[in-house]
C-alpha cells in the first residue's frame, strides 16, 4: 500500500499546471511579492495549495513571486516538495528564531516576516504577508496598496484575548501598552468578523499588506522582543496559555500604532481573509459558508477533519467549489 502522505505529495506534484494566462514569469520583478512561513510538512502542503490557487485565479497577480520562509530544521523535509515548489515559483528561504523567543507560539513567523520585508525592499512595491492556509479565489486587487497607504489589514477573527472598545485595558494589556509606549488616544475601534464585536485595535497577523521600505514588519519583531522579555508579561503567559499563543499579535498592534499614521492604514474588505467554516471550528455568531464574493479565505485546519457534506454546505461559484473539492479535499485522505 502506498503511504497516504506520499500519495498526497504525488497528487500535489502531478496536479501542477502552468496556466496560459499566467506563465512562468515569477522570476521577474513584480509590484507584489507574497511571503509566508511554514514549520511543518502540512504547512508546506498548504503553501503549495495557496500557490496553485494564485496561479489559477489570481488574474493580473497570478505571476506574483512567492517566498516561503522556513527554519533550518525543516530543510531536509522540504526536499520532498522541491519539484512542486519549483514548478509553482515558490522560492524557499531560511529564517532564524531567537532562542529566548522560541517558547512563545508563532515567534518564528514574527521574525520571518521581518526578514521577508527587509529582503523585499527595493524588489517590489508591496509585500503581502499571508498565512500559508490562505486560498485565493479571485484577482486580489486590494492587495496592491493605493498611494499614501502603507498598511492594509484585517481584524482578528474574534475577540479572544482582545478587549471590547468600551472596556478599560486589563492588567495584561495595560502592561503591554506601557512596554510599547502606546497611549490611549492612539486606540481606535475595529469589528471582529466572526462575532461582530467592537474591540480595541487587535490586528490579524495572518494577512498583512505592507510597503517594505517602511520597515513595519521589522518593527514588529522589535516590539515582540519588548514583550516576551518582560518578566511580568512572561508570568502572565505562563498562567494563561492564550496569552502565550497570541502575544505576537499584541506586539503587532503596538508596532502598527506607533509606526503608521492612522490615515496610512486601511482595512481590507470582508472579502479578504474570509474565515471559512470558522463557526464549526471555533464558534461564531454567523456562518461562513458563502464564497460567492470571497477573494481570499483562510481554512486553518478545517480539511484535516471536515464535515462529510462540506461541499454541499458551500454557497458560491460551482467551478470554485469543484476546485476546492479537488485540491483541498485531498487533505482529508492523509
């Protein structure tokens, strides 16, 4: 019997197409570079799916270069996917995570983002830093920033460790804002996609569109260091694992508020970073099963154990649902 994992890898490689409206042009300069980060085989497989969706549905952005950052420890595993990565124009780069940061979840992504930004400077107008579980269903025109805009973002999916806009900062946020020198007059409201809660600024770290020359993602790493090296915040993270998981997004909030003027920030429409089936995985006040107008969605770990009738639950273009059945549905066979 052929191992399931090898079957999946084979299907990913054999299924790669170079579409006639796109072509193999991703070694040329491009106004947008897409960057992402992976720490496992499953995430490498996700970035392959992201690339396939971009090459097929990305329109004028279908040939955008894709840079995948990994830690050195993943180099041996990634050789299994070399053919698929190369065929799709995914260039693998090595990033390093400081040893004293490694205890915190998602620390590697923070420093990989900063490295990607520094390496993209002078090579592109815009860096789209996307989590690897992103799928593109239409031309992502909003990713190209308008003149005068230095950051496009989406809010966090739901409140989690964030605070409602009408609440005063709790001890954790008060300490974090103090360490980052963020003042109350810098705070503004945003609404969570999953529940419609109005919260204090709390940015989603899986969808960040920046101008590399501004250095915002490098600032993110510096603010993260301020927080994780603080003994009081570290104690709070030991007491509450959610804080240990999401402190990187708290650092992102400080970096954005202190290094980007309010009129230089724009919120992407809710057609981007759509949290498909989020209510089934994490709970929500609404369903996320309508992809009719969706440009990009995030699937988290949904297709590791999907509902048997997930395709029937979806509302949207038949060809996009068929594509998802063909490419995402295979994950459930692993």
